[in-house]
C-alpha cells in the first residue's frame, strides 16, 4: 500500500513540474511575441522616418538639379556673348 502511495506522489510531482514548465514556456513565447511586436513597431517608425528623410533629400536634389540647369544656360549665354 505504501508503494502505491509513493508512486502517486512522484507522479503528482512530475505533473506539477510539467505544468510549471509549460506555463513558463507559454510565458516565454508570449513575452517573445510581445517583444517582436514592439520591435516591428519601432522598425515601422524608423522606416517611415527614413522614407520621409529620403523624400526631402530627393526634393533638395531636384531643386539643385533645376538650379544647375539654369546656371548651365546662363554660362552658355555668357560664352556666346564673349565669342
């Protein structure tokens, strides 16, 4: 009778241990998922900022290109006048 009771006790401890491990594993998975969601949110914000900065840079380059074309025409006109 005592042997049967000891086996049940070990089995119960094993069940609690497995349950605790499963709970810890689930909390680890949930924590990792939450962390990934936060990282994705930060990445999305960084990409949006990068796109915004890239658009502003592109506008400045286009403006400089337009000014450069204007200066080229002026230089060509000056060179024609000098000839």
